[in-house]
């Protein structure tokens, strides 16, 4: 969607800019006590925050809201390795939680020099869209593995 942005104005990273992007897209989100911005997109819970010594790093963490049986560790690890070897973002990994596996993706962008509004919007959109691509990849991969059994 075209916008009238002042592309020449480089601003320091601020989570308020992330919120502005989400508001413009009519996305529902909540801000937690620690300042992270949390939203749900399909079956991905996404948390975006500004981290680093000067809050100069845009950090996105996506968690697939569908758990996988712990018995599928090897299969999920194989899928994740395939993902990580063929894609830049997000970095994916799985963790065990309460006897189930959670798939997590992370992306971060060092914006120490700042960014224009359009650049920041692109980074936030990248966090969201690549998380959803990871979700789709995992769903198809798990389905294929289950059909092979």
C-alpha cells in the first residue's frame, strides 16, 4: 500500500514505530509490561521488541502455537535443519516444553544507525511474513512426515 513517507528522515529505533506500523495495518496487538509488542498471526504468536544497550536492535520472536509430540523430535529437527540451510530468516529451532516441542523462529536487525519509516516497516513486515512462511513450511513438513508413517 503506497504511503507518503519522508524516506530521507532516518530515525533511531523506537518500539512506538513498530506499533504505528501495526496500527496502520489494523493488526491487533498488546504491549507487555517489558515493552515487547505481542500479536497473533494465524497460528504464530509473534513478539517484537527493541533490545540492546541502546534499544538499537529490532528483535522478533515467533512461536508456532501448535505443539508437536516429543516423539517427533528427530523429524522436526530435520525439518528445521532444512529450513535453516535454505533460508535467511527467521532462524528456527525447537525447544521442549511440558513434554511437547515448540517451534520458534527469530529474526533481528541491528539498527544502530537508525532507519527510515519505510525501512522499519519492511523489517517488521519481514518478521511477520517470514514467521508465517515458517509456519506453512512446518505444517506441510509435519503433514508429509505423518502421511509417510
